[in-house]
C-alpha cells in the first residue's frame, strides 16, 4: 500500500496538533469603573455606595438590550431600573436607592461602551426652535458634586435634609435628594397622564412635590401642595435652581450652533428615544 505521508509530501496534522480554541464558557463580560457624581457622600449609613467614589459596571450585552425593548418593562416605567441592576457589579446595590445623578452616570457610561462615545441626536435651537442634527461626546461629561450653593440661602442639616429659605415669602422649604424610586414614580405618573391624553403635563410640579418634605417645618402633604401650586414663578425658579445646586449630577454639554439662525451657545444634551438606539 502507498504511504499517505509519502503521497502528500508531508505528515497529515493530527487532532493534537490543531490549535485549541478557548472554552466559550470561560468568557466573562468586561467591566469598567465609573466616577459617581455624589462620591458616595449623600447615602445613609449602611448603604453599599456610602462614601464610594466609583462603582464597577459591566458592559452592556444583548440581554440588556432585551430589557430596553421590553414593552412590559417600558410600560411599567422600570426598564432603566432593571438595566442598572443588571449592570452594577457591587453586591447589594439597588437601582431604586441610587441617587439620580449616580444613575445618570451609569446609564451614560453603559451607552458609550455599547454604541460608542459619540451621540448623534436632534436638538432644538433655544433661539428659533428649529431642529437640527448635532453630535455630542459622552466621554467629556461635567461632573458636579452638589457642594457649590453659596449663592442660595441653604442649610445642610445633620439628618441629610436641606432647608432652603425662599427670598421673598421667606418660606422655608425642606428638601431631600431624589433617588431611583422617585424618578420611577415621576415617569409612571407622566405615562398615566399621557395615556389619558391630559393636555397639561405637570413634570415640574411633580418633581418639586417629590423632593419637598416640609414647608415651614410642616410635613403635611396638603400644605406642601398648596405652597407649590401658589408660589410666584420667581420663587419656584429660585427653588428649582437651589435644588439643582445641592444635587450631584453628571451632564453632557457641547457647543451648539444653529444652522438656521446662527445662534451659538453651550447646550446640554437632550436625551431622546434614540439614546440607546443610534443609527447603525
């Protein structure tokens, strides 16, 4: 019989000579550490993020995309909660207990790692309202820790709450930091009003009612609603700006130039429905 090695001119490679492929089951989703705007300073004792400046999160996967397209979760307004819970590596961290700014940091980092750091979206010109396409860099955020509020009459209490004295009425508004549970309730309330086709959206007052816990040290909800609904616009603006000054957050801004009227200014990124579903 003819020798196959002689016929082929070389010894046939055996199975043992073939390169070994890594076991797919050994693959681990990569992670990254992101900076928390709060630096963990506003969480109560015992919270897993207390005094932590960073948090470890996984990169997004196809399963995470399933969450973002789940009609059931979107309808309930809990899709972001479920996504954040899936992404955060630290044990015991519940998205519903995270500060809003820290949640924003997780979501922005997840989007950047999943679809790239350039976010292309439609922005409305603040001057002429004309809409046009603009690009924003998600890797150049402005991180604010909530400590610069000298321009407002604010007292940070030992219990973690804030007393904000309004300049004209002299009403003392006691406020707290909003967490994920509050954001979910606001979104759900907005969805209910949208489904009922109510003409007036009350997002501004809904948010104020969420973070105000007392007025002139009266915690009664009727008193709080009365004040919120009857304050003059100048004072509600002061209150909103004061609250923004005590709130740690992460924002993405970029230079904006309107192609229609030429208006130029720095613009905060408008996070629309295309944030997690860019053109590909």
